[in-house]
């Protein structure tokens, strides 16, 4: 697995409250991620929203004190911790929790170590959230046909000739389209993790 | 066809999706395993491909309903069929390699001049240029005039295809970014870079003004910054007029950004070179702050501000800028053309002064840093030595007769007056004399060391603030003396 798990550059930028772009990206990635996880743990939608709101406001106030640690995944461990605290708060303040299934699932999750190297459920969802976010951004930057050519062949596993026929394009064109999408996906995902800067060709804008 | 990795790189990295017409190229890709591997490698290799497809597995294909940028919907049908399948198409004698971008006037292509064997940038004009014969003639006239400006800070125009459909301009290909992109990415620029860019742009504008040509559209997006940021080029000279007239004919509105327009331009009055000076002022303001001086949500409001409002004071937004530069911007932004700098000489003079002010400030900065550093080190050394010195002095004094009349450190320090600072000039006359003396015995060694330390301490008290070089010399000498004295003290002490 050589994909980045955490986003130091973005996280560093979050300390600037006026960096709208960074905060927007943060919300775009972590809102759906937390929503998904909390619902999986059995929280109802309203409770999940409440926890998410609490987590975000805690991040906003605490981000200045957060110091990026060297190892990958530090930020998501930190965020998992905040989420855990906020869920504890919710459960403490809410009598109905101990009896619901959400409570027991949640307790199980509480006992997991978020910093462990294994891809826990949290990590898996974190990964997925970053890729979804990146996909959304890349999709806006290419023609619908280019995206479709990539998605159908690379993700949905349809054959080249099948897709070429469906989109009435050449198979060779699909190879280029795939490469274009994958390149931009990689750029966008690594933008979140400040991978070692790669060689860049001459600027393609003017 | 043969494999061409560079072309593949371009196809993958260019902003626009490749057109589907290059049948030969795609047929080649379909059968050539090597080129397909290259495409996979360009995108990050098979591992990345697997990663991406894994993590996107449960993504609904209908996730995004948002519209793609209109850039990607660009129609390249006007291109003639390519001479080689490696290219996107052909215009005249130019093979089109890729699409560089799109501006208000049309799209910019990267091409290759087959006759002169060089890379070129080709600006192909948007359809409104061809709306009427009059528009076409106007374009031809303006483009020819622009081509006549030969200056190192103006993008050279190689060729004008005024009669082609659509018309196009062939320019030198300059790899790099626009000033707009540069500031968007980096934020406000450092003062020395602002001076460098301003001076080049002013020279380029003046060269055009000398030919009675007004740029009319000086803005960051029309300034190309070379890859090492040392050089900048102005582009789209004079074309704004033809473009505006063409647009006005068509839509009756002003298109493009009004942020850099002069007041007279906003009022639709006749223009001369001084209008460009105003726009240059806006541009310098933008480089310094990251935002144009006049900004509002609507075009009309911007024009209104340009005509009547004062921008936020640059000196407050960028207190680090040299005064002469701030002053120059204020003069460039004068509402009345006759209040702006008269010519390049005036602009250049201000820039030179600003440059001097920057180097002057750096000098002060360096002096301060140096002085603090030196004083800090010296104090630390002397604190240590001072303890030794005082202690050993009294030990030595008790054992030494009065014939060794050495100065007493404490009274001397107390009696020290600013009017009578320790005078190193005696040392200056023969600075090495003390070092060259044959080694005295331990006692006088120690006394000598003490003297040196007392000198050093006093030299701090006697600093003449107006004579920095002397101070530095004194510090250095005192440090050297102190370092020579140190072993003596230790030796004597231990020996006893």
C-alpha cells in the first residue's frame, strides 16, 4: 500500500482559519467519512450530525495545538480520538444509548487502538473518503466521456472493446483517457499528503 | 507510426482532453504494448492503477452532476488534418502539438514551425474575430503593429495569419506561467522581484509607446514569467482594441477583466501611453498585495472605483516595500494622466531609488545582526573570563611587587567615561607587537592576559556607535586577545 493515509500539507494549512480552500477540503473529506463511520456504529442520523458538529468545532479550536507527528496517520489518530471523546460525551448525556446496539458496537470500537498499523475500519473509510474526494475533483476537470472511459474500464472492470463501442471511441483513446484520469487522481491524492515532489514537465497552461 | 513518449506525455498532461480524430495515433496505441505501458507509467504505474480502482470500487458512477469546465468542451475542428499522426492537427506550416490554454481572445496552441524548425505558440482567435470584414481588417492592422514592436520584454510575434479562418498569431513559445498564475500560487511577491518585473515591463511599454502603440490591456494574465522568473514578457500588444471593438459590435458589453483599466479607459475616452502606466500601477499593486487595487463584485462597480476611489494605501498593506516604490505606484495610479510619471526615465529613476532603498535597508539589517551576534559572543566569553581575571588578578597582585604597575580593572571600569573610551588606536599602530613579544614569565603573562581582558571589557563600554567597522575590528581584536589570554590564566592558576 503506497497511498498516503493522512494529509500533512492540508493539515498544516488548517492552522490558518482563513484558508478557505483547506477547510473546504477538510469538510469535503471528513464530513462524509465521519457520517459513514458513525452510522455504521449504529448512531442515528441526528446523533451522528451532532457528533460531527462537535468534532468539527473541537478541531477548529484545537488545531493550533495539534503538532504534526512524523509518522503517517498521526492526524487521523488524533481525529479518531476527538471523535471518540465526542461520542462518549453524547452517550453520557443520553440515557437511551446503553440499551441500543449502537452502544455496544461503539464500545467495541472504543477498545480498538486507532494508532495501530493495521487498517482498521476507520483507516479503510479514511482511505475511501480521500479517494472519493479526489475523484470528485478530477471528474470536474475532464470531459464526462473521459471519466466514463476510465471508470468503466479501470473500476467497473468492463472490457476495452465493450466500452469503446458503448462510447463510440477508439480503444487507443481509452488508454489515453485512463492515463489522464489516473494521473490527475494521483496528483490530487498526493496533494493531500505532500508526497515527494515529482518531476513536472513544462507548464501545460498559458 | 513510431512511438513518441513525449507526445504521450503531452496528451496526458495537457489541460484539454485529446480529440478523437487522430485515428492513426489511437490505432497505434491499440496495438503498441510499449506505448500502452508508457501511458500506465505516466499515470503512476500498475500499483497505482490497482490502488485507485480498489478505493473507488463502491463509488457510484453518478456521483457528480456538476458541469465540466467549458475549457474541456473546446472545439478543435478548425484544425487541418495533421501531417503526422503524432500531432493534433495543422495550421498553415505549423504542426499543432498540444493545447496550452484558453484566454479571452481565443485558444493558445503549442505548435512546431516546420520551416524554421522551432517551437511556437499560436493564438487562434475566437469566432467573434471573424464576425465581419471590418473586424478582420482591424485585427490585421493591430497585429501587424504589435509585430513591429521589437523589445526584449515583449513577446515577439513571428507571423500573423490575418486571412486565415480563424485568424491566428504566431508568437515565440515561452515556457513558464503568467504573472497571474504566479501570484495566485505564491501570493504577494518580494520587493526585489517586484522591482525587477516592473522595470522590465516599463521598458517594454515604453518601447511600444515610442511607436505610438498603446497596449490597452496591461494585466497579470498578459505577462509571461519565464521559468527562472528572471525575465518577463508582455504579450497581446494592442490586440485589446481590436478585441474590444469586435466584442462591442457583437455584444455591446465590455468583456474581460476591468481590474487594470485606467479611468480614461473606463470612461471610453481616447487613450495614449499614459493609460498603460496606470494599468502598470494596478499590476504592481497586484504583485505587492495579491489583489488588484480596485475590486468590487461587479464590472460597473470596479469601473466606478477606478474613476473615483482611492485604493487601500499600499504602504500599510506592505510596510516592507521601499518608499520610492510605494510612491511610484501612487503616481502611476493618479486619476489624471498628466499627474502620472511622464516617461520611462521617471519610472526608472523611481525604481533605481527603490532598489537603493532596499540595499540600504539590508545593509542596516546586516549591521544590526552582526553587531548583536558579536556583542553576544563577546559578552559570554568575557563573563567567563571576567571571573577568572578578577580572581587571578588579586592572587597575582598579592605576590607581585609595586614595580609592575598594571591598571586595576575595577577602578578603571568605574572611572570609564564615554568621552574617554578605551583607545585601541595605540594597538592599531602596532597590533601585532604584543603577540610578537618573546614569551614573558608566568607572572607577567598573567598580567598581560588580565590587561587584555580589561581592554576587551572596556572596548565594549567604549563603542563608538557611528564607527561600525572600528567596532567590529575592536571586537575581533578583543576576542583574539581574550582567547590568547585564556590559556595563560589557566596555566598560571593550575601551576600555582
